[in-house]
């Protein structure tokens, strides 16, 4: 028997466990790219529109943080607008997949039982890496197909799918390494997400420090971009060069790190990481005496990460608010229709705040789904054995997540207002206006949170998949995507993100109250169901 004995069987087992989760990830990313590509096709009907928008994105340093123009074509424009989001999500998918089947199996004791059979010590790690690599190999052609069906050239579409998949491939190797460094799944995921954040910062910095060619249509990045796997995907230049050789660094990084991870998995003690475990305090803080303090502590790391990201994006979006007035054609019409105003600056504010509401909803779903994690890992039962009722525990989780969501929204609004105020003028007024407008998205986020609670209580085994599907449906039905997909108004009204248009229009108290009532009803159903069902059902 060698260290990889049993890898094939473990890969089959991992695929059996993750067939729904990975399918949901791949389908969601494919639908997202198909929708955004369709948006670009509809919004840029003439070559003049394409040239105008490409020059706007290439010339603005703030926009280059999020995109890298590769030329004047609809495909290049669509890819520059969507690549960063899809690539980061592919990286997150890969990190979560590898950690779940490598470090989490050790942490829960499953790996110890498996190794009691004829299974090599590195087989689990190899199977986890192979599953994530396979998921990205499936993702690449589907993303290409999403662009081809929207009328984009086949060659550029294939390069676009490969550019995104190569990011997921690279972070498969990164996650394999973090699974060996940390002794816990949460720590391994944290290190993996930190690596994604560093890659994003390097890419954004390199793009911003770059320059535009003489035509004003192609942006050239500076050297920091080349230090990041996300930057390698940008530099493949789909629809603007299709530099396939850049797949090499991602594949080499992934293979090298997976091999290193397998070697460490075969040599280190089971259940231990290469990094030393930090000891905690001898006495717990008084804030941890109740379930609310514990919920805040468990959500703290995720909250801080999202806070930094939203503040950064708020500052960037505010800084380009003056430049959006140069938008023309269908792009201008799209912003004005979405924002509900002929004033491009106000329309820009409204559209960005709607997007911020959706992003904060992603945070809320992420932290609330930890309730299921606490339950299946057996950490909830000792809490409930004390003087803590089930409704109180759930309410504490929801309250902590709701307060975190409110702070994130206000922080985004203030950050955007800080830089927008210096561009537009009247900084104090813009700060108040955008902070209030951002907070108006909270009732929509509360509806999503209540839906997660209801799903957690009623469908515990499918809570993760169903919760993310509901959120994805709410985002696709919102005006940001629903109007581009030409959905009927009644369909768009099903999304909780449809019913506020601040700061363009006054905050609708009727819509806010209605959303809060819906959230309260869903929450009540969830609490009632959770009181009656078995734990770890």
C-alpha cells in the first residue's frame, strides 16, 4: 500500500457528497455570466456604444480596479465587467470544496475511520484536490457556452471560460496547502479566503497603476497584477489576444501545491496542522456569558472581512461618481432606468446601493448558515443543555447578523458618500443621504435572513443549498438583472430588492413595513418549526 491507495474510491465518495453543492455553484456562475453577457449585448447595440464604454472603463483608474479592458468588442466588455466576480467566486468554490473534503474530514473524525481501511494517508487530500480540479474543468466549457449562446465569438468565449477556471484551479492548490497549515476547517478556510483577498488587492493595485494604450481601448497592467492568479486570468485577454499560455502558471501552481500538501498529509500527525495552535485565554470574557455574545464572537471574523471589502468598494464607487455622467447610449439608459432618475449621479448612487444590499445579503446568509454547522458538529446541544432555549439561541444568531448587516450597509453608504461628496460637493449632505439610502436596504436583507431561518428549521438537510438558491433567485429577479432579462414587473416584484429606490426617490415606508412583516412571518414559522424538530435531523 502506498500513500495514495484508495484515492479513486474517496473521489467517488466526495463526488457523491457534493453532487448537489457543486452543481449549484457551477449552475449559478454559468447563469450569472449568461445574464451579464446578455446585459452587455442589449445595452451596447452599436459599435459606437462599445467604444464609448470601453474608453470610459479603461481611462478611469477606479474602474480598472474591477476590470481590465481588452479592446472594443461586446465580448471583451462583458468579460471585463464580469470576470472579477466570477473568478473570485470560482476561487471561493475551490477553497470550500478542498477544505471540506480534506481538513474538515480530519476535524470531524471521519478521516480516522476511513484510514482504518486500506487507504493511504494522502488519499483524502488527493481526492479533495481532484474533485475541485474536476469542478473547474466542468465550469470552463459551461461559462464558454454562456457567452457563445449570447452571440460571442467561439475563440474568445473558450478563452473566457478558461480564464475563470484557471483561477479556481490555482486556488485549489492554495486550499490544499492551507488545509495542511491549519488544524481546523475554519482556520483553513480563513487562510484560503485571505489568499483570495491578497490576490484581489495585488490585481487591483496592478490594474490601477497601469496605463492605457494610444487608442484608449486597451488597459495595460503594472507588475503587481502578474503576482496574482486572478491577474493571470485578466492577462489571458479573452476577445483581445486569447493568450492561452497563461494557463500554465495556474496549472503549475495547483499541481505543485497539491503535491506538497499530499506529502505533508502523509507525514504529519492526524488532526494536527503545521502551524501551532494558539491557546485561548484562561478565563472567558463576560461578553461570552450569553448566546448573543457567543454569536457575535463567531461572526466577528467574517464581519470584519466584509466590512473592509465594502468600505473599499464604497470609496471606489464614490470616487467614479463624477465620471458616470459621460456614459451614453444604452448604458446611460440602463442606469437611468435602474436608478429611476434622469440624473446620472443619482441613478449611479441608487444602482450601487441596490448592489450593496445584495452583497450584504450574501454576508447574512453566510453567517446564519453557521447555525446548521453548529448543530451538525454537536456544539449546539451543550449550549441548549444550559439555561438557553431554542428560540433564544436562534434570535441571538439573527440579531447579531442583523446588526452586522446594518453596520455594513451604513459603512458602505458613508464610504461612498465620503469620496462622492468631494466629487459632487456638499460632503455632509451626501454622507447623510447615502447612509440613509443604504440603510433602506436592510428590510430586504431581513427577508432573506428570515427565509434562511425558515429553511434551516423546515429543511435542515437542504438548508445550505436551498438558502443560496433563494438568494440567487432574489438577485436574478431584482431590477439589476430582471430588467436586463426583460422579466415582467410582477416577477421582479417577487424580489425583496425591488422595492426601494433611494436616494433617487424617497424611502417608501409602506414597502419597508411590508418587508419587515414578511420577515417577521417567515421568522416566526422558522422558530416554531425549530422548537419541534429533532436536533441534527
